[in-house]
C-alpha cells in the first residue's frame, strides 16, 4: 500500500515535470542549437566519423575514440532494449519516430555540451584532463552553487535512479522462465547483482570488469545482427511496420487527447533516457580527451548519440514491430522483445536477451558510478573523498542495486526520469547561455578547415585569453 502511494506521487511529478516543463526546454534548446550551428550534427557527420580515429599527440592521453567509448558504454545499456519496448507498448509505435526526432535534435545539444566541456576542461598534475558541466558552470557562469546542485542531481541520477532501474530491468528478463517466482526471484537476482558490483567497487572483481569490457562491444554488434535476422525473416511486414510508425506518430487527436501517456512523450522520455543527449553526463568523458580543437570532441559525441539511438534503439524497435507479436501493457518491457525474438529463434530468443541484459546491465552499473566519482571529487574541492566515506557510499550504492530488483516498475522508471530531468533542466539552460562561446569556437574550427589546416585552438582566438582556461593558453 505504501509503495503504491509513493509510486502514484512519483508518477504525478514525472508527468508534470516532462510535460510541459522539460519537453519545452529540450525542444527549444535542441532546435536552437541546430539552427545556430546550421545543423552541425548532420552537416559535419562525415567529418565527425573521421575524427573518431584521430590519435592524441601523446599516447599517454585519452584519445577521441577512448572518450567516445566511455560515453557510449554508459549510453548503451538496458534502455536500448527495455526502454524502447516500454515506449512502444505504453505509447504506441509512433514513439519510435519521436525517438528519432529526439536523437537528431538532441545530437546538437550533445555537440554543444561536449564542446563546452573541452573548452573549460582542467589539467591534472599527471597531465591528464578532466571536466564537465560542473566545471563550465562554475568557471564560465561563476555559479558554484549551481555546479554543486548539478553534481547532487547527477549522483541522484547515476547512483540512484539509473541503477535502481537497471537492476529492475535485469530481473524482469527472468520473468519469461518457468522457475521465476515473483516473490523470491527478484530478491535473489538483486542480491547476486549487488554482490558482484560490490566486489568490483571494493577491488575484488577486476577480472569480471575486464571480461565484460571485452564482451559488451561484441554483444552490441551481435545484437544488431540478430535484430536484422528477425527483420529480414518478417520482411513482408516491413511496409506495414513503417506505416504504423508514421500513422501513430502523427495521430494528433490521440496525442493531444492524452498527452502524458502519448507516443510523443514516451518517445522523448525513452530517447533521452537512452542517449542522454543534453543531460550533462557525456561531457564528463568528453573533457578527458586530448584533441587539438574542442569542436573535434563535440563532433565525436554526436556520433555516440547516433550509435545509441539510430542503431541500437532502432534495431530493437524494428525487430519488435516487424515480428508482428502483440503490443500491449501486459508484455511491456523485456517480454515484448523476448516474444519478438522467439518468432525466429524459438526458446533460444529469451536466453539471448537475458545474456545481453546481464552484460549491458553490469557494465552500465559500473559506468554510472564512474560519473558519480567525478561529481564527488568536484564536491570535495577537486579531491577524491577519503576511503571511509567512499566505502560507506559504495555500500549505499550496492543497497540501491538490491532494492531496484524488488521495487515496482512504475516507481523505478519515475525515479530515473525525475532524477535525469533535474540534471537536464540545469545543464541545457546553461548551455543555452554559453552558446556564444561554442558558436565562436565552431566558426574558428570551420575557418581553419577551409584554409586546409588541421584546426588548433587557442583561447585568444575567440577572446578568452583572460578567462583562466587551463588548457588552451
């Protein structure tokens, strides 16, 4: 009864927060950045792909590719499977179209936030770079209080909401098996997952981390190939599938009749949850890259957004919709994807999804805590907190993972949505205010490219010689 009341309250907050507040902020920011950059996320896509392979001047530093992999590893996770399924089952096929829209305009927001992270990044004593929204908010806007608030919301999102949801999503994949007991199975899975993550956090699971780091990229590629097999097996359904997506996406009578539960809102929510464009998480990884010009890393991060949504999320969506299996609230989440795979692979389908979810969930949980560590360091005056504090904090994180497996689905999604939304509502307006710096930096980059140069950035090039930039003087 208590959980039902809490879930009801969270759902109401979630509904109001996303519509109209966050939807308007995200749409205005995305379209504004797209217009002001002249569609940089589309116009320079080919160049962005080339930038991925550019090597840093010093092999000791993080390359564009490595920074891309860190941010992509965090983006790619259970949301690519369960999030897409939830959007379709609760919002309708049209949610897929709005995820695509969110991806394209969101890529412009990803470009801006990652470019800012590069401009205002800091250099550590060992020569490595670090930074993110907390740093550009503090230095450029002189708003340390807002930076602290952003870090608090980041911790709530990645140590709380996302890990809560990730744990729930994983245990839900086991509901397809005969041994699943709604009372005890989630408890057992939650306990096992919490113990494994705890081992890694406290230094005893390095082999587990290495194994998953190697396996997850291959699992991602294999997942796309399996999705293609299902789509090809049901190729006769492809025309009807696309017709359903576009018909539902533009059924404005249905959308505006119940907007909080429409395909528009679910598409935007799940698109944001999956690709995190504009949320302010990826810039933490972007700042670590050693590049000759901030725009290079901004372009690279647009590719990460496309990989997540246009490749992996789309693979899930088209596989499910082409399969022709029933779409309803009853199969919301993992069961819908498992049913789609079963049409081609039989009983092996659910097993494959379970394996993918285990790997994606595990690396997502650890990747989320990488961002949290950065926020804690910032809040502790740029120093890593003491061992006692970190041990207590890690215990709390492990408990969140355990409880995530046993909370109701609606509560898990609502907590993740609200926490992520709070980060976004701080980061995007700050990016909006600071866009002038990004615009000048982009113009500087393109001018050098037209001159046939490999662009190099200096603070004085855009009038920031007295801004205290530690890396571009």
